[in-house]
C-alpha cells in the first residue's frame, strides 16, 4: 500500500517519514478496517493465522505459478490452431499434476515466507528463487489496440 493511496483514497493523514509498522497501526484504527469478516472470525475461533498475500506476486501466490506453467506448456507445443490450443490446455493440467508442480510451488511459497521473515527484500527473494536477471520493478500491463499495432 502506498502512502499516497492512504492519503488520497482514505483521507488519512500520515506523517512524512512514516514507517510500515506505523502505517499499519494508524490504519488499524480507521473505520473501514474495523470490520471483521466471517473468515477472520473463524480464524480467531480456531486459532488459525491467516496470511494474506499481495496480488500477482508469483513467489507468494501458487495460482500465478499454475498460470505460468500452463502458458509455457501451451506455448512450447502449439501450432497456433484453436483445436490444438484447446487440447494443450487440457494436457497442461495433466502435466501440472503429473509433474507435482503444485508441491514445488508451495515449497517455494514457504521458502519465500522464511526469506522475508529473515529480513530479505523483494529483490533478494526474486533473485534467489528465479534468476539473477529478474527485474524487480513492477511493470504495468499496457492495453494494445489496433491503432497501436498499426503504428509499428
């Protein structure tokens, strides 16, 4: 969550040199964050800790790894026909289960959690589990229209 988001969207005034723990403390008192969901009530009742992962973080969300694996499987085997693509999507699921890829993704999740708990940065974790060539800045997806395509 960015400081600007808290200030603009929520109307919360944050100190100039605020730290993440201080932001959490300030926002915990904000009305929107006072509601407790049914899931949170169940977690409290059964003393279960819920870890909410940031969206689209491939090291923390196994679903991102599933999509990545399926897309790579289809891309490497496609002949660009619709019929072949439909068959490959089905085959990619079999490959995912047979290759025990879900297990690998969950292992990566727990290693990432451990790395973060030891104070490693997002950059460190990406480089450790993926590649030294990883880009650590987030790049937004741009909409491509026919006008953009025709310009090039």
